[in-house]
């Protein structure tokens, strides 16, 4: 498997580290214990297209948001995760 | 107050033996030259300051700072891309050392002195690309990796900055490699193994290629 880093270009899988599902959003401070538990521990086991965070640690050290089909490994989009690079705050 | 006396040593001084390694009796296919005593500063733009930093860099170096995987040659420095909104400044003789760069980029960038944290190895020769092909998954063909191309990558599981410098007078490509000092010896031995079949001419130099 190869990933096209938006900054570096096409690179081998060994340069990347997988974090996991990019969907969970940190709950508000007063959201309660159940919401925090869900956010920290509960994950869907998606068979199909899924949004994921990957880290290009063996390259430009950027976090990436990747849309990947877990059945075929087809990658349909790769974009910088929010806040990557000083010029891209909040993207 | 304690007095300190610092003397810098090459991270490769125990591993590097000048002369020929591997195949003999023919012209060495690979040339490995360690470059010693350089200044290397990591420059990372502060939040929202890349455009301003790029302008300040243009003023100082009279060339545009790399905004993608490239290495740019200035009059007395090389600017090497190392990730989004950051680059390395490689120079000699204190022209662009920490004490002069810090005021130039004050408020625009965070600087980190890497001069003694990396080893710099220059790789050339007719078989340089064949040797590197054993260790790197990058396509280093001139059509894809021309003069001035740079990459933040991993070589033999070790993070490295690789870029193509200006060609030698005979037209041969020169690949420059920055590697963490503590990994340099390991990668050096790996390169010796990879290049032994071509013959390796080993040197060190005080001059930037």
C-alpha cells in the first residue's frame, strides 16, 4: 500500500503510522462521563469507506486525514489534518 | 560556576576509514564523503507567520525559501525543505548560525540548532543511485528527482533528509543526506554493505558540496 502525502508525494506505507477513526469529536467539558467514555473507547468497526488519521512520521511529520475503504484499501482522498503546518491553522 | 570545554567530534569518526571499501581493481562506483563542521538550523514558522517568514528569508538569502520538497541554493547557504512551513538552513563559517538567524527571524519562526545533531553525507559516483535504491523506496531517477529535489523520508527505517545538490563537473549526480547523529554510524555501515559490490571511495571533507 502506498499513500500520496499532500506535502511529500507518493510514499510507502512504512513511513506512516495509523491512528484510527477520524470521526470522533472531543465532547464539551460538561458533556458528562458517558460522552467522554464513548469518545475515548468506543469505535465503529467499519467495513467499507472510513475516515482515518494517519501520521507521516517517517517523512514530513504531518498528520493526515485519509478516506480509505477498509475492504479494498482503496484510498479516495488524502488531506492535511486540521492545523497541519503553521500557515494552515484551522483548516 | 563549572567551566566547560566543548570539543566537537564527528559522529562518524569511529566508523569512517578513508580509502576504498569493497570492490577493488576498478574505479569505485560510489563515493561517500562525510562533510564536517557545518551550521544547520531548523526554521519553523510560527502560527500564521509563513508568508512573513518567507519574505524575511527572501531578504536574507536572496532566494525564495522552499515551500515544497525542494532544496534551494543561496549564495552562502542551502535551504532544504523539511516539512510544511519549515526548512533547514545549511551553511559554513557562522554566516547563518543561530546567533545571526535568531534576530533575523525573531517573532516569525522557532529556531533549533541542529549543527551537532546531524551527520551530513555526500553520495556520488556512477553507482550512487544503484546503492541508494537498495535502501530507499524513493524513485531517484533524474526525471523524477532532478537537481534541487528534496525529500523528508526514511532510509533503512531511519529518518533522513535527502536532496540532490548540483551535479559534479563530469555531470554525475550528487545526493546529500542528513541523518540523526546517533543513527549515522548504523546507516553508514548499511551504506557500506549496500555499496561494497560497486567499490566505495571513502573520504571526509570540511567543504560543503
